């Protein structure tokens, strides 16, 4: 991938005029990029040069759709990266590395057969515990490959004491970096880079440009190309006994192609038996349905009493949430059953704190949850936790039988359904959704609309 980016330098002159024309209308200059890069906080000193400039221009001129896709797909993978980075107490900047390596594509395979988000070679993958056999290719597993890559990077940093050298060794191998250090008589990347192979020499500039893409994409009018919402709002569980994608689909109602997309490491659409547990990634609402049916270690897969939960008519209601005084990103994420990172991404937040009174764009998941018995009889369920707003807000399939004891509310500018529910004592969010089934079919609400308050 890096070589493909580097090839752009050969054509830089032909694209220079197009780049200048593109940015002139936005009052943007190379000097502004240089200023941002030079001041950009990274785990090593950020430096602007012609190679960094060429990568930045590739993202924002030649490969704008690719840049938009990369930013959009951070919604799927950055929460996973951040989880393990925090657990291992490593620099958060390491989450930018798979942008350089694979453009956030777990199915990426290089010409040298490096595979996955972190582009592990087969031997290195095996060294760090990534299985590769008839059933699995764990270099494509978002969880296992991330933990393996961070373990390797941690080892490299312990060896060199410098993140730029650790990254260079990740790309070119420790032997390559050791020889450059010996020839250059220095452990300063910029002083020894002329002794490195071209690809490794350009690795730190490529990493710098990837960090710049993430931090400043909105300055270049890049609109993230998000995957569908259910692919963003995911969660995971561990599976210990063999289970097929068809069985998972039968329980949750999720198409097998969606399960396959979220779980690219399983070659046969089967999660094999594992004493340590294999990862299963699904939309967050489906994890809650799936977990009761997953057998514990040494138990066969059996659906007791022939009862299967299926969530049908899944809808993601785009709404707003007004930040309360005691709120933080973690709390809002728990309310809407999504990762805090998504709250920041959806609202283009560059800070980790919330301001009371500000409006946040969020998604509320609604569905009809049904139990299918052996006789195929469909029965609507209405179970909902009172501790928090669940990712699955169960809507009754039948209209309320009693039509009295209700009032109406006219939606005002800036109000969300959650805000409205707080105005009426004894009325929950679920009550309002139950009484207004049309809400699940819309992408949002608008001022002036009348809703039923039961």
C-alpha cells in the first residue's frame, strides 16, 4: 500500500495544478498544512517534508473517496483498537497504523501475502499466536490481530525506546533498523533514514499523513463514508463451542453475509470450538439476543424447548440527546448502547468532555422482538430493562387496546424523544415508542409533529 502511495510522487507535478485549483477556493495553502503538521501532537516529533506532503495530497486530491471511506470505517475499528491500547497503556496514536497498513480493510492482502488490518506476515502472525488453518485466518480477526500487533509494537518500543524506530522496525524488521542504526551511528530516525529501504524510509511520513487525515479531514471538506449504522453499533462476545453462521442467523435474524462481513476470520462460515473462546462480532442489539443461546465450554449447541429469539424490523432512529450536567461520553454511550468513540465521530467532537445543554446526534435502535416456538406461533415481547435504555427498544406488535388516558405533545425545535419523555412523570421512552409506532419508520423527528403521550 505504501508503495502505491509513493508512486504518486512520480505524478506530483501533473496533480500540483489540480491541487492548487482545488484548494484555492477554500483559502487553503501548503503552508497551512505544514503549520498543522509541525504542531500536530504525536508520540514522536511530527515533521513536515515533501514525502508527507505527497501523502497528504494523495488523500485529499487523488484519493478523496478512499479518504472518506477510511474515516467512515474508523467507526467500526477504532473502538476495538482503543480498547486494547488502553488496556496495554500504549500511545493512542497507534490506532493510525492500520490506516497506513491496510486502509482499515481486514481482508487486505499485500503482494508479499501480509494479511489483515495490521498486515501480519504468516510467520510473524504465528509467532504472536494468530492461528491460520482450514477454519480460521486470525490475521483477519479484528480483536486477535490488534492485540497481537500491539504486543509486537510494545516489544519493539522496549528494544529501541523510540516510537519512530519501533514503527520502522514493524515495517522493515528489527534487522533492517539495527543495520541502519549501526551505519548511521545514531538512534534518531531522521538521521538514519537514508540507510533504510525506500518503503521503510517513507513509513514515518506515511504514518504522519494518516494521523493528519484523521485529525484534520474536515478542513479539507471530507465527509466520512460511514458503513450502515448496524455495522457501527456493534459489540462482541466469546464463543466456546462450534456454531455456524446459519445458526447465528436463525437465532438473530441477521443475514449470513452481514455476520461474515463482521467476522472475516472464519473461512467456512463456522466458528470452531475453542477452549479460550473465539470472538463473535454482531450488532449490539443482537449480542443480547444471542448470548443466552451460546453454550458454555464443553456443552453442545442446543436451543432449549425449540424457542428462538428473532429481532425483526430493526430500525435506527436518528435523534438528538441533550447533555445533562452529570453526563460524560461513557454514560451517553451506555444509554444508547454504543461506543463513546461513535458519539465523538457522529458529532465531530475533538474533545473528550461534554458541555451541559449541547445537542448530540445519536441513534436509537428499535425493533419488534419475537419468540418463535416449535409451532411457529409469533408472540410479541415487551421486556425492557429499567436500569438503562437498551439497544433494543421493544415495540408492541399490537396497538394499545385502551385508547383513553392519553394526551398529545407538539414537538418543539431541538427536542428529542428522550427529552420529551422526561417532561411527563411516569412516562418512559418505551411508552412513547409503543404509542407511536411510526417513529421507528422515520429517520428523525421534526418540529410541529404531534405525538401521543399515553
